[in-house]
């Protein structure tokens, strides 16, 4: 990769802005202040999210930290979150953590106190005498924190930052005003960075896969990395049909699976379907497991190792989250083969080989129509039946939509009830960091990235408290929020009877004070209405939700916290 900025800018700030614009970065979000005013002063406010002119979107730092995640998931574009000097950096950092956990390229821009300030107790002290921000950031992102403290090294550091972004890693650009306000030295020669890992030979991988799968069952585990390839759902279906092999998927990996894949057995583990759990638990020494970019995180494999005789792990993420020494060999009981390269190319190579000479793996049966083995419990009187609501929404989602599940019952229950991905909408959950309320910022980012795309969000009344102060800034974005209102931290409330069976409910500390969420939303400029317990006004509300409108809509749903739907196997680990 080469640096291509050639014009001589008047200052480091201009060089930084020109470079980021060359990378395609046009959206900046956060809160301005003393440390970043000289960087932001040349940006106009974002008024029309459809424009490609760089602009700044003012919104609370907590939500701003998640905006680059939703921005990328919706369009594949990179954006930046910005905070001023001091403790504001902590508010961005929840989004930064999830960008790391989910291998999402994102930019976080933070400033430093000036170099002569240590020992003088400056306001918002970032030095080692204050919050020691560089040590904190580098403890989480050792190779992705770039301190822009010299005009002579600015171009080189930005080139390294771009290299990390291309590896699907978040980066932090730390600004020092005295350095960036000075004239910048532009390199006379373009620097070159070599790729960190050469791709594996598709032919060698294919031959090895053929030998390993001979006389064995093949099971495919589809992960969220696969979902980033165009046509992934059709490709995984074609592969499953060609080899007659069963597929299961992670929460976000569902976006790489077609609803009509005849070999699709469902979601795994957290909120997982019974058929998928039974199938995956049966994998053993008579099987080959093909993992398509699925991190073996706790919500996917529940801290269990890959149990197949041989596991093939396909990825294009060097140093991806959870990897040790660039692989997941530590997560395999049997043999392990790490295959580095584009996932779609590897799958297509296997398909071409299967057409030339069919594989001799044991064919799987097709998946049953109903992927769950138990009856859905009914809610108590006066509450919405969430089974019926999820099913009706599943039949309604508009084509091309994107949705986010916050850290609430929806990110456990929605997939259990609907069982299979919906081809009209991609749903994402930033579950590895499990930061309540973060999905709101992701939804805002998705709208800023794709202004014509319908954006939906399931959130809880507990999550709402973390982002409600930013509702006003999003009132004209046309977002639709489904608010699960059950006056409790219900993920906790449903799990504690299993984790703490001898503890009284009053000591769960899971209750929330009921609030008028519609009134709060309306005061912030939103449309808002409460969903009737019998769903009698649902069609009318969906008509409003589906209309072309800039005004955002909140739908308050009265939910029974005791209606336990999706599985939460993690409770057995606590």
C-alpha cells in the first residue's frame, strides 16, 4: 500500500483532513471542545446525510462512539468518532471496544494536553499525572494508537493507521495541537507496507478438505465475517446444496445465510434454535467443521472448543479478535487448519472442485420446518405476546432494511422466535462488549451512512436510559425504535433464578422505575405511541413506520419480563 497525498498543505491539520478525505471519510460525530476545535473548525455541520462533503454530526460521545460501527455495517464505509480532551474519551471507548471485538474498521479522534502541561494540573489532564490516556488506549489497542505529535512523521503514521483499517481494526488518532498547527513535511517518496500474511493456496486447501471430509459429515458454521461479502447468502446456500451439508450460524452470521437454505438448522447458542443446538452438540470425531469467519465467542459456542475431527477455519482477518498467534488452534480439540484469504474465493474454489468431482462426505438431511422443540410460553394478561409480534414483524420488514438489537430481550428472543434470517433485513447485535444502549449509536451511524435505507432498533427500557439524552439529535433521521418496556433489566432478571436459586428476588437489583417513554420521546421531537397489548394498532403503527418520513418514531411495547423465550446458556457459566 502506498501513500498518495502529494500537495503541500499549510498545516498538519490540513494534511490530516485531506488524507482522511482521500480515504473516503466524510462523517465525523461527537462533541467539540478545546482539544479538537482547531481540527473541526473547517467542517460544516451535517445537515444532509446524503452529501459526500465531510461534515460533523454533534451528538453525545457515548452514542458517537458506536456511530462508526453502524456506519460500516450498513455500507462498508469508514467514519470517525471525535471527543475533546479528558474524560470525554471514556465515553467514546465503549464503541471503540466493540469495534475491536467485532473486527470493524473505525476511527477515533482524541486530543492530548500540550507537552509543557504535565505538573501544572491542566484542565482535562491527559498526561501520566492525569488520566494517562495513552497508556489506557495502548493497553486495549497496542498497535493501533497513533500519536500525531510531529509534522515530520505525520504522513508515515497515517499510512500505518490506514494499513490497520484495511485489516479491519479500529484506530485511534491522538492529536497534539502544537504539532498539527505547524507546517507539515510531505515525504518525497511514497512509503510501502507489505501485507502481513500471504493468502493460502486455494488448491492446497481444497485437496486437504477433500481428504478430510471423505466418509465424514460436514457441518458449516457461518460467522459475521462471511456476511461482509456481496452475495454471501446465495453462496453459502449453493455450497450447502452442492455438498448436502448442514449449516448453523452465529447471531450476526445470519446475514450470510438465505432463509430458504434447505440445510439451515438455525442460530447457535445465545437465543439459539433447538435444532441448531442439537446438531452442533452432536459434532464429534466423525465430522469435519467448516467455519466461515465465526469467532468462537461465548455467545456462539458457549466456551466450548470445536469438537470435530478436523476444523477448517476460513478468515481474511489477520490478528482478528480472539485469535492467538493469528489462529484459533487453541479452540480446537481435533486437528485444525487455518485458511487465510477471501472467504468467497475459498468457497467458490470448493464449489468448482465439487462440480468437477463430487466430494465423498456423508450427506445431511434437510432441516425441519420448525427449528424449535418446545412450546412458546404465553405472556400474562395486559402484555404483548412477543412471539406474535416478532412473527408479524418478520412478515413485514421492508426490503433492504437494516436493524440492530440492543442488549435487551430482543437480542436473545427475536432470532429464537423467527428461527431463520429474513432476506429483507440484516440484523446486527454488538453483543461481545454488551454495552447497553450502544445500538442506538449504531442505528444513527447506519442512517448517516445509508440515508435511504430503512433503519430499525430494538432496545430495552434499561438501555434507553443510556442514550435518551441524544434523542433530540436523531429526531429527524427517520429511525424506528421498538422499545421493550418491562420495568426491569430483564436479561439479568431471567437469568438470576438459575444462577442464584437461593436468593430472593428483591436482591436481584433488576427492577427499573417505570417512565413515560412516549412523552420523553415526544419532548425530544419524535413521534411516539404505545403498542396495544392485543396488537390492535400494530398495522397502523407499521404503516407509519414504513412511510417515507424524516421524523423518527418510537413504539413503546408493554412486555412481560416473565415470558422467557430464547435460550441463555451463558447462565451456566456464572
